[in-house]
């Protein structure tokens, strides 16, 4: 039995979960998400718990069992509490500002970079060098944060660029110039 897959998912009050065949829909105060289930994996509602089970003990079914349970747990957590990632911008003259429904970055290039914010994800600016990406879908939040970070990844020599708030960048020594 999968150690992760066999754990039941606790459903808090105010969260509505419905299982229709091979699809699980979750609704809560932060939004609604639906997760398709692969062939051989079933989910059933047992009171205030969601239990995921598999058809047999093949290697593929075991892997999918834990995966589906984790995806459903993330969906339940996302619609109740949500997910967020904090980003920091380091560098002289590097900043971000809101431009309509998107973001406008000044990152030391010859032009500003326009970044459209996708549906289902909110971006809040705390300062012009700090931003918070949040939403109910964990995958979308992480992907948007990674896309923003990829606009100017952190430089290990000058410590400039966009990084996660808890990310530690080790500074490398430059050339020594020994002759």
C-alpha cells in the first residue's frame, strides 16, 4: 500500500467535494478546482474524509495512487487556504509595477518587460521590489512564480536578479587576476 495514497484527506467545513466518475470537483471560499482521475484510481467520500484507492498493486497503479492523493489534497488545501510564493528583486534600478492586468518589469535590459498575469492567479506588490504570487491552484502559482524568476535569474557573482524570498544564493568569487 502506498504510504501517501492510503492517508485520508480531511475535508474542513465549508468545503464542498463531489465525485463524478473519474473526476473530483472541489469548491471552497477561494475558488473551485477539478481533478481528473486516471484509469484504475477511484475516490470516494466517507463522511468528512476523501479516500483514494487503486484497482491493483501494479507498479504504475502504486505510483498513480500517491500522486492522485497528493493532487486532491492540494486541491482541498488550495480552495480553503490557498497557496502563495514570495519573490524579491535585487539590483540597482530593478523594479516592478502594475500595468493594467499585468506587470511591467525594469530589469536592466534595454526595454521594460511586460508580463501578463494568467487567470486564477493574483499578484500583489508589497514594494516595487517585492511581490507575492497567490491563488488556489498550486501548480499555476508555482509556474507563474518560476516564469517571473526566469525573466532575470539570480546572478551568483553580483547577487542581482529575481529570487524567491527564502532562496539563498551563494556568492562566487570572481577572477583573481594572478599573473
